[in-house]
C-alpha cells in the first residue's frame, strides 16, 4: 500500500533526519556530548559590554562568515541574513542525515518546507538606514538584496528555493514557539495527506541589535556576566532572566510507510501536537494556557499511539522569574491529575534561549537524549524553587531508557506549543510472530497483515474498553475486505515492565488466507 493511499487515521509521522547549528555544537554528535556532559555553550560578549548592554552573556554557533562562504553557494548566500545562513547549514545537514537523495525531494510536489524565524535580519535593516541617512551614493551601499534578507519569510523563501522544494512552503513567526509550530504544522500536513515529507525548523540570529531590545525589557540575565556558563539557571531561586542565543535547526518529518519504503533510519515518532493561546497578557504567561496545551498534545498522543506516561518534559524553562514558575505550576497541576510526575528539565540551562529556533533545537535535544538513553541535567540549580516541591526536577543527569517525551515552547502574546515524541519501535513484526503463534492459520500470505495496537494500564475496565474498540475496528476491516477470507486472531496481552509500572499491550491482527 502506498503512503498516499493511507487514510488520515492510518498515517503516522516519524523523524528521519536532523540538522542543527547551535552553541552546543553544529553536529549531532557534538550536541549529544554537550548535553550528556553538561557542557554549557554560553559565553561572555565583550562588544555588548562596550555598547552598554547590561546582559553580556550569549550563545552563538561556532560559524563564521568564511565558513558560510564555504558551505553555501554564492548564488544563494547573497539573499540570506545570518538567520537564514544558520538554517541553511542545518537543513543541508538534516537532509544528509536522512539519507534522502536529491531526486527524492527536489522538484517533488509531495515535499514541503515549513521554516520560520522569530525575528528578522536586523543588521541588514540597520545598515540600510545608516546608508540612507549618510547620504551620498547610498544605493550602492545598500544593494539589491536587502529586502530578501530582511523579510519575515526569508528562511522559508531562500531554503525552499535553494533546495528546490515544490510542495507548500511558508514561514511561521510565533515568537519563541516558532520552531515548534513549524514542526507541528509540518506534522499536520503529512497527516492530512498533503505531503509525504516536511522540512521543518527555524533560524535565528544573535547580535547586539535584537539583544538590546530585550535588555531594555529587563528580560535578560545581568547578574552572571563574570560567570556566563552559570547564568542560565531555570528553576533556581537566584535566576534573573534568560540568556539570548541563536542558531538554526531542521528536522525531516516523513510519513512512516514512505520512510520505511526507502529504508530510512527512524529517530522517533511524532505522536502529539498541541497549540493554543493564553489570551491573558503580552509578555507574562498565565500557565493555564500552557497546561491546556500540554493536555491537548498528550490526548492526541494517546489517541495516535496508545496511552502511556510522559516520562520526560523538556520545558520551555527560560530562567525568568515569572515564566519558570508559571510552567512548573502548569506541569504540577496537570500531572497531579494524571497521578504521577514526570522528569522535568530545561536544556536552555546549557544552550540559552534561541528564540524562534528554540523549539526545533529542543526537539533535536529531546530526540538525541531519547535515542541515547539519558536525560540531561537541568544545570545550575543550586537552590531549587519551593514551587518544585513534589516534582522530579533533573538536578543531575538521569541515565536509562525512556519511550515518551514532551517538548514545550511558549512565546510572547501567550502563544503555546507542545510536541510529544515516542521512541520509535517497529513492533509490527513482533506482533505478527506472536499472533501467528497464538492462533496459527493454515497458510498465510506474506504481505496482508493489519495490526491494531492499543495500550492500557492493565485494569479490567481498560482492557474491556480496548476489546470493544478492537472488535469495532475488526468489523470495519471485514466489511472493507468483503469477499476475502479473513481470520481475526485472538487478542494478545503482553506485559512489559517499565520501572515499577506495568504496561499492557493488547493487539489484534487480521490475516487474509490465500
């Protein structure tokens, strides 16, 4: 069955490639090492101090203009501000990581690019204004490429052109939720059968111009200029603001059957996306909106891939006095209702806050941790806030496997986004073997196997509910396959130990006989 013929209910979205430019590294291996060893990418910027900016701490990818000239074709480079350059390198690496060949994505109307930016290329605007005010032959100083560099859609426009994307292409700009919203939107396009592949992410510059605006708001950390690696300290009592950062990130989202057909490696499955608005305040989060957003994402994850606990949350966790407490309160209330508290941390304590690119950065961080069986330390917590009592804050690295994680991104204007990822496991073949052993049939064709999966807490009521769902689904399949001889194999119950908890898998497989 081709992926395009699958209904929305049957389509699944997986991550098959990742690329990043960040202060934690420009390769997946370097970033993984930074997270695992708790190595901060934040540094002191002497230029900012000279300019009178109170906050002198920033996270900047180790990429120079000379590097960009080597990595990006000149014909494309001229249209780009630094935000787009960061994103270009990330997308180039994500495609290479996915193993996708040029002919598989270029000039393919089933491939889309949802790529955004929180801000624009302010240096290009500043240089243009200074040239015009300086008088003389200012047009020669400005040149013809400033518009494309400073558009609100520069990142998607230049990358879609450079990589010959012919499916839908547009930018989302939703403050610090941008990268996450781009991923969620790409996910929806694949579920809606409007695309089979989506390049999703964002790029963000970090320079004195944008920083000075945040500095005037009093949003940035100013007390740790002499110890920059200790400045970002989400959930610590002595936090005093966020540390600004920049970079780019792109993930390759792909419909599962499309990915399997080309033999792609699969990092994770995106199973839940929640997006909403606080409707409360321009800069202060309500916490209630974030709580509802997480609940939306978790409910979708449970529908798509079965009910199971979220074991790790990579919080928005910016290290601001107000924002951290609002998010902790939202998590505590939500999971108290669920009857457990997940592990909670903030990778921004190492990377700083890359604004529009933060959501995609943290998606990549989360997936890297999930695939390497550890949860990074939420760094610099010397005295945990009282509001975290009863919660599992990661004051040190936690080693061991986990299978479901959530990444939060919240932005000015009360815009919220939550993404839920499951560790990918190709269990169909395992279920097939188990099913055939449980109820063998005389002769089974190799390909027509329909497997329905569900997850329960093992209770009698939940198992009864799952059986009813399976029975209804089996009836639908039998109607669809009218005229074929169909065997509905017995439901199986497999118990998997997960720490102290048990998870029950109930499976029905249907096999058509030759």
